[in-house]
């Protein structure tokens, strides 16, 4: 599970199950094209999908002027999705803003 990978890297997490996730994602400014399975808030940023802990640490260190980071589409090799022994499937993490702007943040 993605949450378990974050906890293993020292992130303190609180989980809320909510049925109205599209409403929450829209309120937080996640562009529709980036919607994924999990939505999180970390300090003043939004995290969408299985973003690796190393990218979250970099985000908190660099503090870019973005709304958040997203790993759209539940990539098979992302934290919490990877299956031991399965082929590695490259994926990207993008930075985004409320206005729909996106930019490559990391490749994995």
C-alpha cells in the first residue's frame, strides 16, 4: 500500500476514507486529467496518486510554487503498486497548479 511506503520513509500519515473524492480533488485544485486513486495533503501541497516518498521529500525541501505533485494513472512500478519480480514500468511524476499547468517533476 502507498501509505505503508510513506510510513516506512518516516512520513506520519492519517487516513480518511471518503466517497466524494472528485469533489475533494476539485476543491484542492487537482486537474481532472491527473486524478488518480489517492489524494493527500502534505503541508501546503496536494499529492495525487502513488508519488514516491523521495519526490515528497524533494518537494518539501525545494518548496516550488506549485499546487502539488501527481503520479497519474496508478503506474504499475510506483510505490504501493510494484510487484516483486514484475518488469519495471517507467513512469513520471508531474508538478501541477490549479490552472491546469503541469511540468515534469521526476522520472522513475
